């Protein structure tokens, strides 16, 4: 069963705590992306990675960090420096060489209490 | 479900009618465009895409039209069904491997 998985589906954290969101894909895709979605807005790019051990900041990287130690995994850490972290977080992946189409995971809803 | 699209423009359509969803894009250098469907609480699902060397592309019950002169993209859904109720996003790609997304349109299908 191939695809992109994100866990957990719902996540709660207290203010001042860091939290890590998981994204895994078994599609053998080279590129992976993290987006944030807020009500009434489109998706905004946080970070992306086109190859293992390399990643670039997107449009709203402040307060977030990522790692890409394995091709299939691209975890996102929401740090305490992110002032408004409550949002729906979406991970996507893409076959770097053959297509421009990004495929999305089911998302993680993060709520700061 | 997710509170996605509380302030989104909404298109109400009668079941069985055709739907047209419009999108204005910003970058004349964009060479790839894509439409996604997002149901409440779920990730976006790929519908159809088109490259800038085309002006029309058809899929199953969907058609995407591209007008580069006015930087306009549209998605047409034929014989709209209740399962088509969702938020629809367009996205464009210019240089690099990044997509820029529009704000989305909510489609409500009335029985």
C-alpha cells in the first residue's frame, strides 16, 4: 500500500513546547515538502527538500526546523519560537525527475493549548 | 473536520449541472498549473494538470482551460455530483520545484 503517511492526525501541545510532526513516503520520491494551511488561506510553503541531507526554507520557515536523513522521511519540528503554531500541516512529495505533480499526505492538525 | 475555508468564495451548483471554478494566477513565467480537491479534514487530492504549451486538457468529467493572455485558469466539472462537494485549489509553478497556491473555492452541490 503505497503513499504518504502523516502522524498523528491530531496533536496537542502546550505553549513553549517543541513538537515534531512525522511524514513518511514509500513512493521513492526525491522531493518532499511541508505546508501550513490556515482557514480561508491557501497552502503556504514552510520547508522543502529535493534530496537527502539537503533542504531549503520556504516562505514561512521562521519557528520551524526539518531534517532529511532518509529519502522516505521528512519530519517537521514546530518550535516554541513559532508564534502562532495552531494550523493544519500538510506534507507532500514529488518524483523529482519525471513530474511536477506533488502528492499530499492526510495532514496533521496541531492545536496549541 | 478541519475548519478549512471559513472565508472562501463559494460556488453553489445543482446536482447534475456543470461547474466552473476560476483561478487567476500571478506569474507570467509559470509553466505548469495544477488543480487539487480537498475534502474536509483531508489532504489535497490531485485532479488534473496542464503545461503552459497547452490551452486545454480533459480528464474524466473534468476539463482545465488555460488562458495565458489574461493569466486565467479554470476547472470545469461536468454533471456535478454530491461527491464533488469540496474545496478546490489551483497552483502554479514558475522556476524551481515550488508550487504557489491560490486561496481556494468551496463547491457545494445541492441535491
